[in-house]
C-alpha cells in the first residue's frame, strides 16, 4: 500500500529528475539537497508514522464493531446462563452515596454517555450517512467533553480514597467478582470492588487523557505528527472505555437487580453489601 | 524593446542587468526559460540582490548598487581588448568607436573589481560568455535606469550590444521590459513634461505639427501660455514636481505649483515621499482620478482633495501598446459600475467645462476609435501612421493566425503582417517592424536601419572626422541607395514623404551609424560616476559626479554639492528598492485584493544574516530605517541571504503607514487596503539622472535602528 | 487514464499565479489554500520552487481513513469528496502526505468546517454546472473541456495538468531537450 501512496510523490521526484541534466548553474546545492528540501517542506515527517496511522485507523472500525456487538452479546449469554444477582432490598439500609455524589455521578454519567454515543457515531459516520447529523454529534461530543471535564474533577476527588487498590482486589479478579457463579458467597471487596475501581480509574484518568488528546484533535493546534499519535491513542483508549462503559451499564442496570436504585436513593441493602462488598461490611460492623 | 518577447526564444544568451523579470514580468519568463532550455542559452543575471530571477540564472553576478556603467564598460573593454567584438558591424554601422575604445580602456578587470565588487576573473569570464554566445539579448529594467547616471547606464547596455553586433538581429537586441501594462503606450504619447506626443519635443515646429493634427490655431495655443518661453521649456517631472510646491531647491518658474492631478498613478512611487506629503499639505488642490481610493487621496490630510472614480480597464475600451511596441485592441468586458466614469468621459467633461471642447475635441466624434485615428495622424516619428483602429481590431480578433516564433500571420485576414503592428508601422499597409534596425529585410516588409538623426558628419574633440551614415553596401534589401543616406526632409510631418521613402525601399529617417559618442550628453561616452550618496568615500574623488544643474526641468538639482564623502559614516548601509510578484506598482489595486494581500500582507526589509547579527536584529523584529533626508520608516526585518551584508532591500509597493503612523483613518470606511505598510520611498534618497531626472532609488544610503 | 499534475521545478518561478487563480476562480475563503507554492533554499543558489495541491493519488490514503467514506475516485483518477457528507474530522489531513486537505474555520466554537481540497477543477458530486456545485466546489472546468485553472494560468507552463500519459510525454520531451542541449 505504501508504495502506491507514494505514487503521487513520484511525480515530484520525476519533476526533479531532470535537474541532473539541466544543472548548469554553479549552484552549491546538489540535486539530492534540493530533493530533500522539497521532501521536508512538503511531506515532512509524514513517512515516520502516518503509514502506521493509516493502517491502524482503517482497522479500528472493525474492532469497534466487535466491541459494540461482542460485549453486549457476552452479557446476553451471561444473563441467559447465569442470570442476574438478586438481593433482598428489605431490612437494614446502608447510606452508600450522599446527595453530592449522586448529583456528580449522574451529571458525569450524562456527559459520559453522550461522549460515548456521539463518539461511536463519529466512528461509524458512514453508517449514519455523514453530513449534518454527524457534524451535530461532533459538536455534542465537544460540549459533552467540557461538561465531563468539569464534573470529573469532583468525582475523582470524592472517590479517590475508596478507589485505591487493596490486596483483596487480586482475589476479586481471580474469581471475576463471583459473577460466573450463581451462589451467594461473600466476595472480597471494599466499598468498591476491583471492577468498579478499574472503571473508576479508566473513566477519570483515561477520561482525562481522552480530554487532553481530544482537545488537540479538535483544535488541530499541534504538529500533524503529534496529532496522528493522539488520534490513534484516542481511538485505542476509546475501545477500552466503550467496553467498560457497556459493562458498567450491564452491571448496574441488569446484572444486579435494583443496583440502579442505590444511585438514585443513595441506599444499599445490608444484604447486598454483605455479599458484594464483604470487606466493607465487616469494617462497618466493627465500627458499629 | 528593439525586439519582442517571443523573439527571446531565439536568443543564445540572456544578459539581465537590473531586472527581476521573475517577479516583475512573470509572463515573459516562458520565453526566457524556453531560450535557456532549448538553446542552452546561458542566463547571466547581474544584480545586487539574489532575486527570483537569479534563482533561474546559470551565472549570477553580485554587483554593488550604482556601478552598472563600470561593469558594462569593463565588459566592453574586454570585448575590444581581446578582439571579441563584431568588427564588421562596428566598421559598417557604428560611429565613435575610437572614442569608446579610449574611454573603455580605463575599465580594466582590476578597476572594475574595485568599483563594482565583481571579481576581475568574473568580468573576463562573462565577457567571453557574451562573445561566445551570439546573438544574445540584453534585458534591463529600473535597476539600470533609476540612478543619477541612469542615462549612461542605458547607453552602456546599448553599446555593449553594438560591440557584440547583436543589434537588429533575431535573438539579439536591447530589450527593456516595461513595468506596467500600456506603459509603452503612455511613453509614446509622451505623458512627459518635455515632449509632445510621438517624441516631437517642444520646439515651435513640433507645436505647429500638432496644432495641424488637432486642427487648432497655433496662435491660440500660444496665448494659453504665461509667455512664449514656457511653451518650449520642459516642465517639472514626476520625480521632482513637489519641489515646485515646497521649493527646497530653487525653482525656475514664475509661480509655485498650486494644483496637481493624479490620474492613474501611485504617488508613493516618488522618492523622498515624506516631502511629497509635505507638498500635499501646501497645495490648494489635489485631484485624484483612480478606480481605487488610493494612497494619494489618503495622504492628503488637508481638505484639498477631490477623488473622481474612474473605471478599470475592463469597463472601457481602446488600443493599448505592449512593451514590444505592439498595439492591441482592448474590448470592454462589463459596463462601468457604480458612479465610475471612463477616462474618456472624465476628460471630455473637463474639456467641456474648461471651455475648449470645440478646439481640442474637434476630431473626436466616436470614442475611442477617433482618438486612435488622431494618434495615427500625428505620430509620424515613430511610424504610428498604420495604426488604424480597424487594423488593430482585426489583429486582436485574429490573434490565433499569428506565429508564436516570428509574430507573423500565416494566411488569414492579416497575412504577412506582424502581430499588433509593432511600430514603426509606416503606412496603412505596412506589416509593422518586429525587430528594430534589422537590415536583412526590406523596409516595407519590416526592416529598418539605424536612424540618421544627428547629421551626416561629426568632428570629435580630438579633430577626428567621421561620416555618420552607414558604410557603403549596408542597407535594407531593395533600397535605392545601397549604403548610408540622410533622413528624408519633412518626413516627421508629412505622410507622403514617408510613403515615398517606403516606395523607394528606404527608411524615412535615413540610414546611419549608431553612436557610441553622444556629444549632446554630459558624458559623451558612458562613464562611471559614484552615486551621490556613495558607501565608498574613497572612490568619490576618482569618480566624482556632475556639477550642479540649476535649471533641470525647472528646478535646481544638486550633484556636486550633494555628494559628501562623510555621509557614509553616518549612513553606512546601502538601500535598494524593488518589486514583489504579489503586488503591482504602488499596490493600491493589488493590496485591496484579499488573495494577494494574504500572500504578501506586510512590508519588510531584507537584511543579510551578518548585518542583522551585527545590529542584534532577529527575523520578524521591527526596525527603524532612516534616510539622510529625514525620512524614517518602521519596518519588519526579514533575515535572508538574498542581499549582501552591506545592502538592504525594501519592496516599494506598500502604503497605509507613514513614518510609524497609521493612515487607515484617512480612508473612507470599508475602503482600507488589506495589506498595509510603510512606503519604501520615504527613505529613498536625493539623486536624479542628469539627462532625464529619473529618481535614483537604487543607490541610496540609510541607517538602521532597533525599534 | 489518470489525471495528474506535474510541476516542472526548472520552470516554476514562484509567482503564485496558480494559487491566486485557484482562489479567485473558486471564490475560496482566506486561509484555504487548495494549492500552494513551496520554495526551498530561498535566497541562495539552488533556490527552487514547486506548486503543490492534491496529487489525486492512485491509492489515496485520505479515502482509506475517512470515517464518512465521502472521498471517492472518479474513473479518470480525479479524487473528489462529498461536502454534504464530510464532518470535518481532519483524518484526511493526518493521512495526506502533501497537506492537501484544507479546513476553513467556519463551524461554531471555532470548529473546522467541512474539508476543502483541490478538485482538479472538476466540481463535485453535486449535479454538474448546478448552483450547488459551484457554491460547494467551485467551477467545473473539466466538464467544460478545459484544463484546471492553475495549469491554464501558469505563466511559464511549469504546471502541467491532464492525463498522466500525455503530460509525462510532454515533460519527458522537455527534459530530453534540456539534456540534448547540454551534450
């Protein structure tokens, strides 16, 4: 492919080839210098990583398609085979999220979802026919990025302490959070389990990185060389974010019955906490 | 131009001196590059600046500004010393060779190196190149003319071609690229203060001839003048008219100038522009006639200016003359927009209101055809007799039938004629003269000998007598006299004499030799004189300028008293001006075009990295440039190796600023040009040619100060 | 058949005629340079210039990366794009070796508008000679049977445009003449 891309370039080279004959001037510049002069002025460092960019950007679309179709299908299978976890919502209630946390979460969630969906629309722009709808989505993507940028900071600060990794997180990963078994056994997790922690770090730090690269991609105010790198990273990280975004939705809305309500009311039942966040429950017990 | 643009395709060598054709004449470059490629013609570019043209050169010679005559005389000396000159041509068609030889012998390669800075070896090499590649063409522009010895420079170029025997030959000739569209036409109409149209001068005979053409009573014309003396006295020139207002130098006129009309000209092309501005403030009336609200109008800050909107070339029609003396009919494309009027209409309204429409406007019934006809009736000296509007239109309409190489039509309605009837086009069926002084063709078919204008014999100061007519056996084929002959009496005023001459196969103006020794010039043989403001005080003594000239186009012009060796200490840097390809002339039109303004948005001074570092200047920094005359401009530095470390270059096409002050508020809202900058001519110096009074903008001194 | 440009660097004098002709002919906004002139060794021996625009690549990388798939190739090799589909993402510029795609700042929040590039004076997907085509893509000189404006205006005939086989033949002959002249 690269060879063919250079076909256009070959014409410039052709245009210079005759200098070998016509150079009667006592010029101190050699043909090769002039050629490099033109090459650097026109093509610059394009050959450094643009072919890579072209190769990977074109491959990105199928990967996204795989994620968009694959991840929900896996969850569908999980739902059908293992089914959701059910907890009693009666009895003792534990205040999990205060009002501030809930507001911040939902604001961030709103912007984040917009970002994910508009981002996907941009990637699959041809499916949506391009044009004004996708262009509108680009603007929404931009505005949402600003919204997310504002809300992600308090979110990061308020959950930072609870999201620090703990030794039992390894254990959680080993049993995949117990989601592969139907049995109700206490699962090793603090206030937030390792999956949530992973999601937290990806959404905040990863989100921050997306904001940073997105800012440059939007304004184009850096070298093309850097832009290509940023665009690739933006798209690569986007894959992980989209995958975990779907996971988060599945977990909170479907996989754990009623989990959604805890983010609305702020309370979780002791039953649920004792199983899914056993370490935290123990701590609460001790305190009491 | 003695030849035409297309003829450059036949050149075996191209010698550019003081020309940047790649920027000033991009369209002519196709012929230049053709000659370079197909004929393997060496392209020699002599210029103080490594121009875009120099980039296309095979041999580039960097020369000190203002020393062109020395360099050219050095080449001529080499040609003579080494016997490289065309002996047969000199024997038969050149006069004053001995005097030239004597003068030229002073310019040995070593002397030339000292004056010009061109290595002695290079002088010999270039002379050899010129001798080895014939016919070669010599091309020059303002870099040659805009000096206080500009007339010597141009003559040195011509003499160089005479020595090479390149005159009157296809591929040879002296080709001066005119700076604007129809400038040759304007020159032929003598829009000048010292001549009537057609280079007739201001003698009584000339006045009487034109009175006859116009159908005006000579006595009436005479009565219009203050007194008879002023009828024959050259007026002020474009370069120095403002002295008639501010009178820094003594004027020889009964009254100062009170009103001025700017009709399609950029005033910022006049040197020492800050003094022009001063004149604007003292004038009672300034009239600006232009399609654009131009710099002149913006510079008049006293309430004394009237701006009349005229049309652009697309909204009117008429004949125009190209650089190579060809006429073409320009048709109207659109009707005049808004309130603008064509120049014809404006002139007509003036004439009517002044009350002599019945006099000057007698012959003009149909505009512009009748004007063209009147020109054909009047300009016999340059043979415009054949330029009838119908013929010019026929050529324009059938341009595709003409040959690109020779300009001659092959078949069709203009069969055998040359495109645009390059003048002299002696009669109404003459095909035009594509190459001047070409004796290989009959006069009736476009051939021409040298003009016999200065008598038949001359006695030089050393007592040598020389016949000024061409040698025996040298004449156009079919000539009744095979040899030199004087001019036909009365040919300048009588068409029948011209017809008679052509019938006899002879040129109406005779067949003479070209003079190397012009006794009616201050320097009969061109000689180097240091610029008035010279960066080489040591050379001033050796090559001093002329004595002061008290009544030089009605104004005292300083030479000797202006040339002070100590000036170079205070103003050590040489300043030259020139063009950029993006803007045209004063730039009022092009700077108002957003695309051109985008490409070249502001003025800059090109400074060599060495000079910039010595002054601690960086690329893009602002700097004050000051002239000895008190002009100063604030300008951006462009560090480049185009200029050497003693010279700075500024393009002159800008305005909108004046000595650090923005003039934009003087424009009506919405009429401001997009690209603005200081006019370079604020810092150009005193110095005017001794013969023509052209300003010396290519040999100035200045100093720079960090802003 | 493939439409191509060749710029003869021995002929190009950096007069910017092609640039201005293009802008004036298509009424482009300031800052949008479908064509540009690149000069090397400016002011030094060996100064050369070249006029560059979209090269209408045989396997155009911009086509591969465009998320809307709005860039397409005509049968005669001219690469065009559909401005009604373009979203102004800028991937084509990142993929292009020649910096051909241009983005006017026209959208809200200083956003890039839709991409604009050299059309080889062949208009765009809108109906030929329609007002919409003229507005979006400029003139359609190819449909009128004319060469692109830039090549037509080139004062030294440095810029050649047309069928690659034809123009390379012209160019080869030119080079051959230059070579022969030096023998």
